[in-house]
C-alpha cells in the first residue's frame, strides 16, 4: 500500500525543514513526498530543492500563487500512491503516523477517509484535541456515512489539513475542484465537506498522531473573518455541496430515504446520534412520513445500542 504525502507551502520556509523531516523517515522506499510551493517569495524554493537533491522520493511542484486549493489540485495531479496524506508546511507528523494509517486502511477496507486527533502546540504549551470540532471520543470511531449531517446541518466531520488522508481512488472524485478562487485558504473544507457529500465513509483515529502548530503567522487560524468573508465562505460551501451532492439526492425520491439509510448504516451510535437524526426528520421530512420514519430510527437505535464518548 503506497503512500503519497502532499505538502503544501506558501512562505513557510522557516517551518519547512521541520515538516519534511517529520514525514520523510516514515516513508517506505516506494512512497513519495510531493512538495508544492504556491509561489512563495521567501527561501522556500531553495529549501525544497535541497531536500529533493538528497532523496529521490521527493517531487517538486513549483507554481504561481493561486491559493491553497490550487496547491492541492497541482499536487494531487502528481500523486500516484494508493493513499494520499496532506501536510501543511507549518505542521508535522508524529512518530508512527503513516504506519498507523496503513494499518487502519488495511483493516478497514470500507473506509475512504481517515482523520486523527491533533496535538495543538503554540506559545510553549500543548493540548491534545481534535481540530476543529473538538471530538471528545476516547477511542477510534467509524462515522459511517455523513451526507445528511453535512447537507442539512452543515456539520463539519473532519480535522485540519495535516490530519487528513484518503484513498486515492476516492479523492479523485473530489480533486481537482474547479473553484480555486473560493478557497485561497481553508481548502481542507473542500476535502472534508466533499468527502461527506460524495458518500465517503469516515474513520477517526483517537490517538494524537499529528502536531498542529499555532503561531502568529497562521494564514487562517489567527484571522477573524468579518461578516462579508463569512458570507463568502458560506456561499462557497453551499456551491460545493450542490456541485457534489446533486447526483446523490437525484437518486432518491425523498429526504427521509437518505436520512434513514445513513442512520441505519452506522456501525455504532453515539448517545446524541438518535436525537440528531430525529431532529433532521422533524425539520426536513413531510409530516405524513415523520411518525413512521421516527419509529424506524428509534427501533434501530434500540437494536444497536449507544456508546458513550
């Protein structure tokens, strides 16, 4: 099972050595590290070239500045591995991360997308949590399908860029994504939302295997969006959902079919899952069908049981 690591960079030369050094020793001989420089004006190109000259597993992709999604699109075009893992240039992989991913994908052949808990490091301190969403699961978790949660509730079920990985054959349904101007930053949203809307099966690894660095130069985390910027983001998410999700919904006559199918395919339930799907039925299913749909939700929940976080 070959791995491609896609590292995207824009003017993060001061962090590059740390990021590359965290990934390269974990790569097998047949794996590859794709370094994408998005038109940096610092010393990033020189640093990447030095690394590439020392290791044949490294490929360089130099491009004009176009934003994070454009870097994803350009890098993915060069990926040939069975699995694609993302890494922001200011983050780093913890020891054993890639081998753990190989294990999960081998043991979970039905899974398309794996993300893990992050160790958030900044200002000399560290805390272990999932980012964003603060998933407080104490153990690994198969989320099953999450189409309805995203399309109806805009739930974000995933993590930051550096914690994301995909089977390449599934990721090829998401990338390349055409609206690059929508996603100069926060392009991990395209991967996380796109995975849900395209009926990808998601799996969460509870161990903190990625180090997510918080610093004064984060391109998104330290930028507080104003009202117009938030509107642009919401519009971009809506466009993405309609782009990827239209073919799925057209295959079903009613929302209640999708809600019930998604709920019943989950291998395990959190205590809040039953309430969440009952809420979706109440909000989006015609009243004539609500009683029967709710009864089926409650019956399946009783049969499967729930798990505490």
